[in-house]
């Protein structure tokens, strides 16, 4: 399924699955005196940089890890960063040497944080970019400083990943293919059958879409491929509305309340790019006197605990498990491989998993 870049590597990283962590993350590094401008993709390629020093005898306790998260308030990334920190400590890093920075959904803020990590001579960086379109500039900064780089969750484009391979840089991406998550959302609805979902009997699936950040490739692919799964199944679709909720629960509630007010009983399916917005949509559905599974259907992505519980209760039709445990562990393992000289593939993938009433309890149990 994934890119030709993976074929250029010699070793496939093992992914271990263990329980979810709960510790809070380390503090944000001190900001620079003046805000750096947001990074752009036009920066020149870095000059040749010295290879990072390998950890002596695999001792990682003195190595400094800088982690940039696009926004701490994101539910999924909170699960991810807590599990990442716990697993890094488990792998032998000192908790005191792990700094996790909140980008506050502002690229200039995150750029300053990256600059500070470079100035403070961190040994490896793990970055969840605020804007994936800035990856080329981030890569040039970090590689130019001789620091290995692991991108997480928000995937740079294929041209950027090809640069890493062409130049044999110590850069990789760890994450799932968002096209798969969108496809699974659509399949959850398609599997119900037209007779079940087509409540107004017009022969079509009448749906509304609540998107995340439109700049984010995950939002783009989930939006596109959720609907494509319906048409691939031979179903005719009718989009009633498509709005941007920026991953936020409150926005999901507000937008879906407006959609229900405007389109009333014409809405048969609500697609949300993540569970936070879906849970907000659920509140709007209840307030409108609608009943999920009876006169409307609702799907999200991430398999947050609250969403899985809603699926079990029948108040959400389904969600898609975005495995923060496997992904965070793979990111930490990639950092270790860079520091010990083992190297990595340029793309390290994982799979999503459909969550319905049949397996929601199993997913909840796996996260304990």
C-alpha cells in the first residue's frame, strides 16, 4: 500500500504494543527573544552535515530528545505524547532529557522551539508539524545541524520524502495512511446497506462532512476517501454540507447543530475527520432529538475511550482506531535506531482498524 521509499531501507522496525501511559509531558523549552517567521518550503537544501554520534554501548541515558507537538489540547496527540514519553524512558532515555514542546497550533511558535532544540544541541528530534507544508524547511534546519529527525502523525508530501532518500538523510516519517482511515469510515456506512441508511428513500446516501484542518493531509484524505468508499461500493451519494471544524469538539457541535437546523431530516450520515468533532456532533444530534442508529448515522476517527463507549452504547455508529501506542513506540524506536547507528526506513507505516459495536470493547480493553 505504501510508498516506494520503503523499499530503499534494509530493516523493518518492530512495533511493540503495551499499555497506554498517563504521565504528563515535560515542559516547553524557553522561547527565543523574538518570534521567528513561520517556516516556508522554499529553503535551500542543507549542506552536508556530520553524522550524529552513536550512543556508546547503546547507553541512551545522556541523549537529549526534543519533541514538538502541534497542539497539546488535541485529544489524540495527548495520548500519543504521554505514551511516547513513557516508552522513551522505558527504552533507556532519562526523563530529565526529554523535552516535549507545545506548538499551540502556531507554526512560528514551533519554529522557535525547533531553533532552540538545535541551539541546545539536542541529539534527536521528533516533530509533529503544525503545518506539514513546512517540512522541507524543518528538514533543512535539522539535517543541517546534524540531528536525526523523526516526523510523526502529519506526513510530509512524497517529494519531500523522496529528498530524504535521494540524499540518504537520517530522516523518517512514522504514521498511518489517512486514506485507509477514510476508507474504513465509508465502509462502516456501506456495510449497513442502502436500505438501512437511505432513510428518505431517495436512493442516495445524503451526508454532511466535518473536516479537520484543511491544510492537514489526514483531513484531506479522510474527507475524500470516506466518500470514495461509498461510491466504490456502488452507492450514490449526495453531499448536503461540508464545513471545517479544525479537530475541535466545540466546533463539531456547533457546525452539526447548524447543519441539522438547515437540512433537518435530510441528513442521513455525519462524517467527522476525528472523534473529538464526532463527540461534539453527537451532542448536537441529541439536542436536535435525533437518534443515532435509528434516524441518523455518525462516524469518527481515533477510537478515543469516550467514542468507543459511545459505539458500544449505540450513540455512535463507528470509529476507526488510530493506534497511538504502535505509532509512538515506532517513533521512539526510530529515534533509538538513529542514535545507535542502525538506521531506518524513510517511511514507517501502521494500519488503522475499523471499530463497531462488535469490537469496541476489545479496543477499549487493549488500551488499559
